[in-house]
C-alpha cells in the first residue's frame, strides 16, 4: 500500500488530469455554440466529443471521491455513534461502495471489449467510441483501487470517511449539491 | 400482498438502512435497484443493467449542463464575486434601517443566480456578510437567520441544480424549468426582505448612508457578472441557446471575466475545475443510482400502486398535493434535497400528472418544499453549514433566527399554489 503522501499526490494528479479534460469539454461546447450562432459553423462532433470526454472525467472523478469519501451521504445516525461504531459503519459503507464499483468496472469492461471489435462511432468524424470507453473503465479501475485504499486506512488507522474530504468551510470547497 | 409488493417494501427498507449507515446515497439506490431487479427477473439481466444504464447516464448530453453550471458557481466564488455582490447590495440598500440584512438577502439572491447551490450560497455568504453584520451590531439570531434563509434562494433562482435534476427525471425541458423559477425566486427575495424588515423592526440597527461615488464604485464591481447572468437567462428564454450551451458559455465567460480582472489565475482556475468536478461526480453518482433504482420501481410497479392508493384516499387534487408535500417535508428531516427529489419524484410524478397539475409548476412547488428542509430541524443543512463557519453561534439561535422565514416560505407556497400563473406565466411566453 503506498504511503499517504504518495497516495495524495496520485489522487491530485488524477483530479488535475480529469479537471483539464473537464475544461476541454466545456470549451468544446462553448466554441461550438459560439461557432454555430455567430458564424453558422459548429465544431464537428462537438456533441459526441463533449459528452464522451465529460464521461471520462466523471469516471476518473469516482477515483477521487472513493478516496476522499466526499460522496453525498446521510450523516444523521452515524454522528451520534461512538468512534468505534462509526468506524464499523464506515467500513461497511465503503465495502458496499467497493462492491458496487467493482461490478460496474467489470460490466463496463465487458462492454468496452465488445465495443472494441464492433462498436459505435461518433456522428460526424466517425471516431470510434472505444478509446473513450477504455478511459472510462480505467477511471473505474482507479476508483476500485482508491476505494480499497480508503477502506484500508479506515481499518488500519481509524481514519473516518471525511478524513481527506475537502472542507465545507473553504470558500473553494463550499460547493455542494443543493 | 403479492411477492412483488414484498420485494418492493423490502427494497425500500434496505435502501433506508444502507443510507443510514452512510453508504453513499447513489450507491445505496444502485445496489437496491440492481438487487431488487435481480430478485424478480434474475441476476444476469440485473447485472447487465450495470453495463448499459450508468454509461448512458454519464454520456447523456442533456446532463452536462449540471457540471457546467457547478463550474460557473465555483469560478464565481473563487473570483470573490460574492464579496463584490455584497458590497454592491450594501451600497444600494445599506442606508435603510436593517440595510445590511436586506443587502445580505439581496447578495444571496445575486450569488444564487450564478451558483445554483443553496449550501454554497449559505457558506459563502456567512463568510462575507456575518462579520459585517456582527460589526454593525446585529444580533447573532438575526444575522445567521437571514443568511440561512437567503441561502435557500440558491435552490430556486436559476440556474438551479436541483431543478435541472427534476427536469432530467421527468423529461421536462430544463430551460423552461429555469425560466419558471424566475418569478418565484424574485418573490422569495422580496418576501424575505419584507420579513426581515417587519419581523425584526426596531431590533435592526440603523443604516449607514453611502455617497453616490461609493455606490457607483461598488456597482462597478458587479456589472460584468450581472450582465452575464441576464444574457444567460435571456438566451434560454428567447430560445437562442439550449440550457447546456448557456451553461458552458456562462462557465467560460465567468472564467474569462475572472482572468481579465486578475481575480483568477491558472492555478485557481485549475483548482476551480477540480472542485467543480468533485461536486459534479457526487451528483452523477446519485443520478446513476437513481436510474438503476428506477428499473426496480418500474418492475415492482411502485409508482402505479402509490398512484392508485393516493387516488383512492379521495382527498381531491389539492388534498393529495398537500399530502405529497407533507411527505417531502417529513423526508426532508432525514434526506438532503437532491436525494429526496431523485427518490420521490419518480414515485409521485404519475399522481401529479393524473390529477391534472402542470408538471413544470409542480417542479417549482416541490423544489420550494424541499427548500424548507434546508432550514428546518433536525437536518437543516444550511443551518449546520453556518454553524460550521460561525462556530460561536449555537444551533438553536440560528434555528430561532430562521423561524420567521420558514413562515414566509409557507405563505409563499400557498400563494404559488393558489396562483399557478406566478410560475407558469414566463414559460408560457417563451419562444
């Protein structure tokens, strides 16, 4: 199991790569929208490229959340539990996440493989979908690994799920879901 | 009771148990969805759902507006626009008695118009407005109550992530839903201001007059973002751009404004992208789970049974509507707004359609109902967020401060139920 610092660096790298891809997807939609309305010439395949690139970033983002524990969850009951019981609840919760992520990874892996031989292509440029699907599966594999790392840290060091979560009180971390 | 009914009930029990032990809400819904579907049709078809449904969700172009709008909000926060909005609102309203409280509500509305998240609005405005109000002699009860209530505007004033999710689930046009939220959002803003002024009356400190020069300087900081917001809403309203395109254009232009005004640099831009991505993934996880759970609902015919049973109660359309809203308010004690919408809307939506209510109108009404959960105990997410930042203010004080605004919310809900045109007028005039 890698040291905590190295794990953090790897997670940060994953987050930054996916953030750049996220930025690219946003730019593609922006340029295509401006191109269409201002010059009557949208970017070819902007629709497919932006949604597929964004899907890759979301899948890679699962790796970040698996480690940081910052999925949306209900804290109502567990906040009243003793630290030992909280740890058991956290272990259980992240084991369920691990099983779910692993199943997702397996089934999407199969889909990516089948797409490799006779798969879909984008509408305009006929770019095959399989490279994007492969990157999505890679993201899910990373998510399984990072979830496993978080589980191990809960078990070995008693770290809670929110140990590496971005602080809600940070101005930059203030985003939530409502 | 048939076997399917038992599986449905069991599924809901397992779902709530999983959520109570902090299994991520989306994962809990996904596990129960696949497991419940598998219990009825077999394991193999259930597992095959995992190969098709989640990938469809994350590659759905219609959903991409959610990360784009989240990004726009994060960029606005990183650029310090919340502070500028507060300064501008204060320069405009600060001379009246209780002007700072009115300015706080006004800047909450302004920030909500860029951000789309209630919790983010409450968190940001606590840092910006609370110290100023404390310095000006406002009691903790008033200042935190005003911020908690003002924060809820984030869920209603477009762009609203929760309204977008409602639109996705019900297959309604998200742009139309955003436009439908405009008048109720403005109504909320005005009613909150009136409540603050009338309820707290003489308890509010006197205002501080601003010179024209000061006011113009403060307004100078917000013209760009105000223009951007108006352009986004107008482009959706006039059908010039889809909501997704408007979201992407809004995010890119917010970044450009921030970079040009040197409020953002490449490092903070990257940080914003990372932050927006984390939040977006959390939302997507719930959506993936919700769609999987939808298969379980469909095969167990839960929505049909609920529809039949609610209609058999013979409460009439408005009685049934009140019962549904009550269910949302009770669930709001345990679940957050997004989870409630995703879990409950597929179940009650057929009832609403059958009763002849307008789905767009219902979307706004139900979002306002879950908004109540953000400021009422025991969860009251906004209250907890404020408490996490203003640590010296006890939770009961914040809840006490927010109480008059809860009453206002209920009055506003009654108004919108009595006069649906307040919601439906603008969508009816869309091109």
